[in-house]
C-alpha cells in the first residue's frame, strides 16, 4: 500500500488499485470546503485521469461528519456576480471530471453531509451511508438566502424527482438515512464504517466503467421532467404557495424553483450553467448578505461566547429547581431534563406540579408514537423530573429558576423560601418577561447570585433565552447562566436590566403599532397583511390574541404604577386605549375564544365588531401598505437603537439575533439593527422624521442614529475573519 498526504486530505492506495481519500481538515471540528480542502479534492480528478493503475476511489472522512458544506467566509468574499458565477462553475468542472473519468467513485458518508458536502456526494457514482442514527443529508442553503451552487439543483431532482427535490431545497430539510435510501438519494446503508468500506470496495470491483444516470442516453427524471403533466402542475402551483409564505422577501426561493424548472428542459451541463447564474443572483442579493452576516457570523460569535465573561471556569448544572409548574415552568423542566439534568418541579399544589410534569410526558408520548423515541427513553427522561410542593427538595440545586406569576409579592415570597434551602454558591434566576431584575433581587439574600433568564413560549420550540444582568449580578453568575443556556441547547443573548429588558420592550412596539392603526380607521385586514408582507411570522392583531390582551393591559398598568412610584411620567401608546376597550368587552384573546379574532375550533376570523368600534375609512382614504409596513418595522428598529443607546443592549449581535430568535423580526432583514444598515442610516433617520410628523413623537429617531448619520457610521456587521 502506498500513501501520500496533504494536510486536509489523506490518500491511501491499496494493492487492488483503489484509492481511499480521507478528508480531515486541520484546525476544524468539521470538514468545510475551503481552499485547504477544495484544492486537494480537485487533485483527485487529476489522479484518476492520469494514473492507469488506479482502479477506483472511495471518498470518506476522518471526522464524525462527512462534510458540513461550503466555506461561508469564501462565499462572503465574492466580489460581484461574475466572480460568484465563475467560482460556482470551477467547482462543477472538477465534479464533472470526477463523474466522467470512467472509473468508479464511491462516497462513504457519516454524520452531517450538507450543502457542498452533499453536492460532492451526489457527484460520486455510488453513495453509502453509515446508519448509526447520526446521518443527516441536505441542501440547507436557502436558510442563508442562497441556492445550492455546486450542482445541487440539478443532481438532486435527477436522483429523487423534481417535487421531492424542490420541497427539500425550499425547506432546507435534513434527511435521515432511511429516507435518503428510499428516495433514491443514496444507494446503500451500512451499520458500521468497516461494513461501509467493504461494500464500497465490492461495488467498485463490480462496476469498472460506471456512468452517472444523467449521462446515460436514455435517462429520464424520476416522476418526469419539466414537460411532464404532473411536474407542470406542481411547478404551476409551487410559486404561489411559496409566495403566500414568503411574500416575495426571499429571492432564493424563486431562484431555486427557476433553476430546477429550466434545468429540467435541458441536459446536465447546460443545467449546471443555468444554476450558476441563479447562484450568482442569490449571492448578490441583500437578503443573503443580511442572513449570512447575522445568522452565520453574529450567531457564531454569540455561540462561541462573545458575551460571556472571560476568565470564569465553565460550569454545568446537574440539579435544577423550578418554581411554578405552569406552561413556562413545565417547558423549562422538559428541556433541562432532556439535557440530562435532575429537575425538581415545584408548585403550590401537588396536582399543579404533576400537571407540569405531564407536559413533558405529552411531548415524549408523541415522539414515541412517531418512532422518534422509545418508551424506555421516555420513561428515563420523565424519571429525572420530580414534581413536588416541598421546598426542602431544592437542596443541592446548582440553579433555581422562578417561573411564577408576574407579581412582585409572589416572586419575593418564593425567592426567600427557595434560598433558605440553597447552598451559598447556588444561582437564583427569574423568568420574568418585564419586571426589572434589580428590583426583584431586593428579595434575595445574595443579589450577586441573582439573574434573569427570560424564556420564550413554547420553551421546547423557541431557540432563545434572554439573560438579564441586574445591578449587583456578578460576572461569575452571568457566566453560569450563560453556560446553562448553552447546556440546554438554546442561544443566549445578554442584556442589562431595564423595564421590559430588550425583547419584551421592542416586541410590544410591533403589536401596539398594529393595534393603534385600528383607531385610525385602517382596515383590520390591511393591518394584518402588512405585518406578513413585512416578513413577520404573525400579524400584530393575531399575535396579541396569542399572548392575550389582558396580559398587555396588566403590563401597562404595572409599568404605569412603577413609573409613578419614582416620579417618571407615563406616556400612553395610542394602541393602549384600543387594547383596554376590546379587553373590557371580555374579548381577552385566543384562550377565551375571542379577541381581535373569533375562534371556532381550528378556524379563526377577524371579529366583525371591530368595524363598529373603529369605523373603517373609505378605500380612497386608506393608507398605502408601504406606510403600514414602515410604521411596524421602524417602530421596532428605532426602539432597538434606543436600547443600544441606553446600554440595555451590550452588542449589535445580541440585538440582531435577539430580534430574529426572540419575536421573529423579519429574518431576511438580518435583524432590527441590520434593517437600519440596509435601509441606510441617513435615510432611516429622514424617514423616521416623516413618520413622526404624521404619527407621533414615538417615531422620532434615536439620538444614536442621528449621530451615526452625521458621522457616516453603520452598525457593525458579521464579517469573515481576516
């Protein structure tokens, strides 16, 4: 056996002439297609073409994953559409040489095989997946505003059919081993690496001159090409379905469908060129630049601990106490037990505590029913949750999270009772969404160990936790809170203490702006559509129904009372009066079956009585949709800038990630502050002043923005490392 190596690709040649190329990119936990790996991979084509003694090639990985995808740093550095097109075509030229060299090439896949990794695998003649429960195959580029630019939009439809391929690419689906096999994406499964390698060698020995399906003279798409009636029907309907969800805010969606459709009218080589043109269009789009900057670089910086105090040793929660077994407490119990913690779930009655534990059982029962878990795993996880009314069971907890009703007196009472059972080193956290942490910490005997951990509902699905630092919270406590959030697989943002903190404060501006429009005679449907057109996941009136109108009124009353106590005048938002009026009619939201909407089973419709309360202006007096969209978006972005100006926010990354993950601020905009960057800071200031003249001083631009506009500054953006 003869061997040769690059730093990233180890080459071994056996006596049978089969070359095993093992990817192992130094300094990375996963293989990515950067120059260090891409260049030696391209050299494989030279080896197969020039060395007659080579009988075949097996491509595999020394890491736990096959290949995670393209190097995003490299993508971000592309300057202009021509360079993006050329880069894409260069990659495909190598893949076509690999496909057409006349010698068999097999991919042995384990773990993640995503994006460019799957595109390389599809360029191999045979694909074998190690089926150990960890394999995930997919083309998730759409999540960064891109399309698969290495042949994915052409090879995937030719392997699994157009309909399945379009669905997977538009949703960024990660496919498991069994589905990959049944769909035709891969050819074989193996239970171990040794078995996979043996199968690869056997296939090479039996297939001396393989031809890719799409290079065969009689090739036909599974399910038909772009001309077949079934596909024509799918491609006629798909754009309208996509538009109904995306409102045209994600150009990559249409580009993917166009690339698949046009490629389905021609041969593979022309299809690959078509794809590169659409790839270049995606790479140049503002949506992609926003998404990559925020959801790749800024999110990556947060997860690497950019907002965690340095010099504090990493910690792990082994035993967690939760006070309050309502929906929030129950959700926190589930995600914590799932992360391996022992959980004490405490409430005022055993019945309430048991009901909180039942929340986890319901989730796990569904997972077992769908075959995603087993009864044994379910029972083991449930055994980690102890429902109780006894505070003594909190002894030994590293962390206690209070998730009781938003009332200072109740929170103070449970804080004292819990702390009486805790070691001096334990951390106490409040899950409040609005009440300042410094004030709540006054009930604590050790305010330096007191912190805010604001979860979002439903906890098992929402990815964010907002960590709030009180006036006396120590760096050690912040670090321990940060580590806990990472331990349960959530994304932490760190903010300083204030009323409503960051997420609740800015989220309120969105729903309240929509509600205020009702009193102005704006048609309710126009309000709701404007929210969706802006890119928000839910329209404002429907969203307020979800969180309940009564909660909005309660928060306003509490804020008014607290500000009065310190002599600060309260400024009522024009939407607040509407909120109170509708609430006083007993229409308190979805839970009651009536709010801004009427609810009947799974159906809902806007309440016709809104037109009686707030007469709708004539059509020729209705504002343009752009005006409504701007009001909703500017209200959020301006308030976010104020949070940064006041020191509530600690970083631009926390602002952008918090806005997307916390309340769903239009992801294609890259977050609330990136929205201002994209709009242009001077232009944002000018437009804010226009809105202020028409709709009130709440739209006056934050002083920070005025200063930035004068200096020609922008908010920092996520960028590749130099």
